[in-house]
C-alpha cells in the first residue's frame, strides 16, 4: 500500500508542477492590440485578422551577429501563431476597428495580416513579443481605401562606367549634352513592363513598353553599351 501511496503522491506532485509551469507560461505570454485605419487615419470597422510566425532570418542593419546564414537553409514556412494556453491558431475577426489578441507566445517574431470586410485593401505589419518587458504591443495597420490609386514608376538611365554597385555614381555618370564627348544616344533604348504571372501561362503578360525615356511605343533594339537602370516606385 505504501508503494501505491507513493505513486499517488508522485502523480499529484507532477500535476502540481505542470500547473505551476502553465501558470508561469501564461504570466509571460504576450498581448497584441491591433488597430486598423485607412490612409487618412480614419478607423476601419470590420476586418479579419491572422497572426503568423515570422521565421525569416532576422537582420539588424549595421550589426554583425556572426551567424553563418550561407551554411544553412533559409526558412520560408510561416505557420499560424498559436495561443500559449489553448494551442489554437491565432486568427479571428472584429466588427470594430480594434482587436485584442491575448496569450501570444513570447520571444518570437510575428506578422499580422488584416483583410477588411469591404472597401479596403489587404495589409499587415510585423510585431515582436519579448518576455523581458515588451510583451504587450500595440500595432496600427494602415489599409488603402479602394479603388487603389495607380503607382508611378520612375527610371533613371545612365552609362554605367563603374558597374560594381548597380547605382549611378554622380556626377561621373551624368550623360553629357548632345555633341559633347561621351554623349550616349538613348533614343533606341527599349523598356518592357510585364505582369509576372503572364510569363507562366496565366492571364497577364506584357503590359506596356517604353521607347526613349519619355514615351511608350513599339520596342526597338537599344545600342550595344554598358548601361544601368535605377528604378523607384511611389
């Protein structure tokens, strides 16, 4: 009987430890307050949300960590985050412009996706939960009101004398005026704008084409010269 009693006490003791560990885990889990607004700052009522683990390689600019990323595989799987108490995936919806998500596992990086019920675009933002004191975070996600305005694409075309960094090294790579030594005639230069899905059999393909830096016409073969292109989208 003493053996049975000893086993029983051990079981109760282990159960108590499990409850204690669960309580500690709950105490250190994080909370995210999610606010959704449009581009003018007005609250957007009604949206669905999903929190996923951000498993990508974390990079801090200008800080060397000594990690050898080239010797390992880059992770691309982003599983849904889970509730630290129930183990359920962290997703849901809100009829207002705010959602409070509790019991988020700490010491992890996450990405929050937001999809309004209607009238606005999909958007999201990143967040980190750190058990050392920043385990309660507030994230404001900005969604664009539809119809979304078109973007403007700018190109800077230059004769690349220093093809190392892929950027224009000014003033050395400014095109001299017509008639001056070193001037390059870009009038035959062609630029194609394509929808990537069109290259893989989907509906899309070439959207437009540009001949010379100012007008979109039928493409022509450009001059045989080392060149560089710097692109910006806004």
